[in-house]
């Protein structure tokens, strides 16, 4: 059963249960999916409206990009829990002999790398969605301006949340080059995305 | 059909559609519900564990409070869309005579007040949940510390998002006392909650 096939209230029950997954990674992905969905909604409420005819091309672009990102972010809700489950699976590997232990260590490193890459990939999608959000500010249905603000807030929370999940997995990885690379790239995405999100929120505060 | 009875992917489709509701208000409530759910999960992963025996009473308290807030926030997802629908319903009221017009104006003011009170009530729940989140930081399962961080991020995004929805509805309300009261109370909740959320996030960043 995929998480995205659960009803909203069932998802919350599973999220709040004593199972470690789904956890913060999937929650961050879900926040960001709401962000992309709201951007899509605002474009839908803008397109074809006389008042915004000068932004018709931009609105179409926003709509296409937000729809694609909404779907990719939606898929990442389950991907993240799958990546976490790979880590959990290592705990049930045998540990009787030295070979077992070596195989376990290797499997754990591989699983942790997967569990760090998953939220990192989300971060890339989130920054892309924030860029699309910013394009729409001031150039879309003014009645839905608060929705663009909520989109930016959810994308920022998703981005920072995904980053915490990158960090917690990096903390167990021994490959220093891997750690350095993802830490640097992640920090850059975090800074870029938070800057856009804060700018959008400030802009929206002026418009509501 | 209640929103919380939709599957996660269906909710995103409805959120991203050209219907103005559900919009940012319900999305903010959903973010915060994830926050409360994650706090509950962390308490579940802490209770009964030897390592955290000294925090057993606190953990129980966190678990009870997070469970209650999770449910109240979950209900507010639908409540907000219902409040918005009351505003939409006014647009289909007759407007032929002066009496019609006066009745419309009055109904609109009442509906807008309801649509401002709904996200304001959420804000109260969100700040309460942030207080519970902070109680658990450093006193719960260390493997789930990033989940507490994601909880705080989602609650902050929910709080700021709800605030945008209070503001956009206040902007149409003529009763100055009402506007002043909710603006002041809302600003106080916003400041209080954001301060706690930022403190939790910084603390979690040190612990991951």
C-alpha cells in the first residue's frame, strides 16, 4: 500500500504511530506537494481571465511546471519511506560471523546514502517549485494571493525538513567525499530556497 | 465528502484544481496536523524505553496532548473549507432589490468573520502544539530528533499560513473592533509560535 493511497486521516494515524516510517522525510515531501498544488490552483484561477490576459503565457508556463512538480513531489512521499525502509532492513541481516558483520556494515552505508539522497533530491524539486511560485507573485489572481504565500511557507518547511533528513543520514556515513559533497550542495539549495521563500512571503504580506 | 476522507493523492488533485476551496487555509491546517502527528510519533518511540525512563512522565504528557491536538487540527482541515464555502454561498444570494443587497452585505460580513475566526482558531491550536513540541526536545528518542524539527517547521508554516488567511479575510471586514481584536491577538500568537518554532529548529540542528 502506497502512502499516497491512504486517506488523509489514515496517513496522519500512520505518521503518528510508533513506526519510525513514515516520518519527517515523507512529511516534508507532503508539505512541498501541497505547495506545488497551491501554485497550480492559483494558475488555474488565473488562466483565461480577462484581468490577467497580459500574464497568459506566464500563467500557462507556471501551470505546466507546477503540475509536473506536484506529481514528482507526490511520488517522493513514498520514495522517502522506501529509502528509510532500506535502512531498517539492514537491522534484520545476520550478524554472527565477521563476513556477516562486514556485509551488514556495507549494506548500512549503502542504505544510509540512499536515505540521504532521497531528501536531497526532494530539495532540488522544492527549490524548483519555489522559483515557479515566485514567478506567479503579483502576476496572478489577486483573490488567491494568500494561497501563493501558503505555498511558499509549505515549500520552505519542506526544504528545511528535507535538509534535517539529509543531515541525520549523513551523520552515519563514513565516505567523507560523499558527506562533503551532499553537505555543500544541500546547504546551497537550502540558502537559495529559503531566500526565495522569505521574499515571496514578504511580498504576499504586502498584498493581502 | 470530507477532505480528510480523500486519499492523499486525491486531496492534492482537489487542492490543485480550479476550485478556490480547499485552499491555503486547509493546507495550513494539514501542515500543522502533520506536526502534531510527528510529535505523537516521537513520544510513541520514546515511551517505555529504558534509556528515557527519567522522562517517562513528560513523555506520557506529550503523548496525550499531541494526540488531542492532532485530532483537533485534523478536524480544522474541513472546518476551514466549510467556513470558506459560507463566503462563496453569499455570491449566489439574490441582489435584485435594496433589501436583497442589504441582506447580502450582512451575510457577507458574517461569513467573512467566520472565515477569519477559522484560521485564528487554528493558530491557537498550532501554538499549543509548538509548546508540546518544545517540551519533547532533548528529552525523547534521539533517533527521531529530526522528526521533532520537521514538526516545528510544519507547525510554523501552518501558523504563518493561517495568519495569511486571517489577514485576507479581515481585509474585507468592516467592523473595526473585530478587525483590531483579531489582528492584535493573531499577531501575538504569530510571534509567540514563531519564536518557539525557531528555537526548536535551532536546537534540533545542534542535535542531528
